[in-house]
C-alpha cells in the first residue's frame, strides 16, 4: 500500500473508488443460477448474496447511488433491491469480480484470517436473526444484515492492507492486554470503527443500517441485539470456555427476558455445540 493511502481520508477515498471483492463461492453460486433461467429469481439470488458481506454492501451501495427521485423509503433488504433494479440488471451492473482470493493472492495468512472474520459475521447474523424473531421484530432481515456488516471495515482491511492487519494481530498475540482499537491506531494511525463510520456515510448507505451498526445507539433494543450477537460470535470463536462469555449470556438474557442459564441451554454452549438456527443464512465459507 502506497504511503499516500495511509491517512483515514485517503483510505476512505481509496475504498470508495475500489471495486469491492466477493467470495469465490459466491461467484460460483451466482454462475449456477445464471446458467439455469428456471432458477433465476430475486429471492434465490438474494439468498446467495446474503452470505457475502462485501457483495451485500456493493448491492446496497449501487441502489443508493442510482436511486430515483421518487424513491423516498430506505431499502435495506437485498431482495427488495434486486426487485427494484431487476435481476438481469444486477448481473450486468454488478459483475462477479474481483474475487477475494484474487485480491489476496500470495497472502494466504491474511486470506485465512478474512475467512474467519466472515464466518464469525455469519454466526453473528444468525444469532441476531434468531433473537429478532424471538422478540417479534418484523424487520428481522434488517437486523440480520446489520450484524453481518458490523465488522465490514475489518474485512476490507484484510483485503487491502493484509500486512498491516497481520502486524496488528501479531501485536495482540504478543500483548494480550492490548486492545484492538489501540493496536489499530498504532499501526494505521486511526481505528477501523471510525473508518467504517466515515465509509458508510460517504457511501450513503441507509440511515437505518447505520443506526443498527452503531454501538453508540445501544439504548435501542434492535442495536443491542446486533451488539450482543457480534460479541457472542467474536468470543465463542475463541472457544466456549472464553472468559467473556458469561457476561455475554447475562446481556442476552436481559435482551430476551430469560435467565442466563436458559441462554446457555439455548446456545448449547455447555456442550460446546453451536446454536444452529436459520441454516439458510449460514453456509460454509469456502475458498
């Protein structure tokens, strides 16, 4: 990465002008649908896009930059975007390239870490979706997308600043007390949360999505849903004996109005079993 791209503003400018990559498996699945017109529908294409955070952002971003003056309501759901723009237009306007694996060619360690983050985001989106349904939130899909995209900046920097991200990881492995935010500021000169906020504003993503992804809005139940889902996915990725999990269970219990013991049973954490809800949103991340 060139020196002039090191500042926060330059990174935001760079990422705003760069084509975001998608997963190879996503491109394969889209190709399969495209090869069979009988399978080609907004619903089926949306289900493929739903598990790829960066492609999800590309679709939402495209609509925001090409919306008609008559469009007054915010659109967060990918299927609605596809219906509005047309499935054929999607394949023409948002081609399945570049691929994450191409962008990170020669950076296997960074690719592995990126896939871990994406898998963790899938887990978070599952939890958030399930809890939104339990809370009778009719806009559960918006909550799911917010959880899926909560760590978007981290994914982007694994793609476009792999060496720096590996440096941050190494700093934290050497010093277990070093907070992620501090490590990011040490390496980049800014933290990724601030970059993400600036990015999503520049991309004019729906305000509702910005709110749901903003931890500072934790006074809203739906935002707490997203935060707790992201925390659980992050901590459980370290193993079900992670020291932060008991606090997560307490938070989730307050959200769902149940006891921490019931939360533990619901998640199957005591047995080390991942809660397997809403499977259609969590296929295996493949390279």
